[in-house]
């Protein structure tokens, strides 16, 4: 899997398990400052924490259900 476009260059050679434990700002588009704000607001420290954040899951569920709404 080529994930070079979704993670910062410093994280491109990491395994998926390593990436899950990497700081949230390892994801391309999340700045170091954004990472600090995520930690302050939601105690999100890692990519895994971000993925497991209940607000992210709720937003994904709403969008998935909206796709099937008439």
C-alpha cells in the first residue's frame, strides 16, 4: 500500500502499526500546531487516538447514513 500521499515524508517508511502509534500530525495536512490543539481539545496524541475519537466516528456514521437517505 502506497501511503506516501497521506503521511508526512518523515513517516513514509513506517509500517502501518508504527504509523498507528505515530503522532496525529504524521498525517499530511495536520500541522504540528493542529496536533497540539487536538491534544488539548480531545487528548488525541496518536493517529490511532484520532481514528478512535468518538466525534470522528459519529461524523462518519452520519455521512454514511446520509448517503442512503431519500
